C-alpha cells in the first residue's frame, strides 16, 4: 500500500512538501495553468479596452485634441498585443525539458518581456492623453 501511494505521489509536481498540518502541497502545474488563464483574461480585457478606445477616437475624429497621437498609440498597443500573442504561441511549442530548446525559449521569453514593457509604456502614455482636460470653474458675479 505504501509503495502504491509513493508511486502516485512521486508523479505529482509540488513546490513545497506537505507540512503535516493537513494542508495540501502546492501543485505547480495547476498554479501555472491558473496563472496563464488569468493572464489571458487580462489580455482580452486590454484588447477590448483598446478596441473601445479606437472606436471612440475614430468617431470623434479630428475634433479630439490628440487625434493623431491617440490613433498611433492605440494602434501600437494593439500591434504589440498581437505580437505578444504570436510569441506566446511560439513559446508554447517549446519543450523546455530538452536542453536544445533552452536557448530559443529564453530568447522568445526576452522578446515577450520587451513587448510587455513597451505595451505598458504605450498604455501609460495613451491614458495620459485620452482624458478630457478639466475646465476651471467659471465664477459669475
């Protein structure tokens, strides 16, 4: 019975051993899966926000004070998201259990980090130029 249980539990990927306090060990594969799903949902939310902002800026047109800048920033953000999606698909095909894929997976990982960093910078700039400037209160006597 003990050897049977050892065989079952030896195949489980755990980050920390069981503490003995009745807590289950953290399954790394399950954690990674949940993290990937959450990241995908956030990516979809950002893409939806970009599409909404693009629709708004195209409807307003040149009346918007920063029309050209906003159009460029939104387009750049969407392009970076598409590139990041492609890089993610490429990385998912690499089996990093084999030494021959370590170098290319690391290269693609660095490219993904660059896309994410550039995307954050573009989104911060975009949010700073997208809002309306508050008008000072007019005081009438």
